[in-house]
């Protein structure tokens, strides 16, 4: 696997884990946690979207590099 392929794989895994954590933090019961956990969940979802946008940017920028 090339460095470009590994980079794209790592970004995808990071985005998926971030999204999963964000969804979990938002769904968790409010009685078990405070509002801080919900805020962290929204931050994680925002980070997941940012990672997906970065993956698109990286693909466009490294168009000439083969996988």
C-alpha cells in the first residue's frame, strides 16, 4: 500500500470513529452525563465532516500520485 493509500485509509477510519463517537455521545442519556458530553459529541461530528472534506481536498490535490 502506498503512502497516499494509507493516508486516505487513515482519514476514512478517523472520520468513521469520530462520527461513531459523536453519535454515541449525543444519544447517551442526559441523566448519565452532563451537557459537556453532548457538546463533545457535536464537536466530534464536526471533526468527522472536516475529515471528510480534507479527504476530498487531498484526493484532488494528489491526483497525479498513483495509489
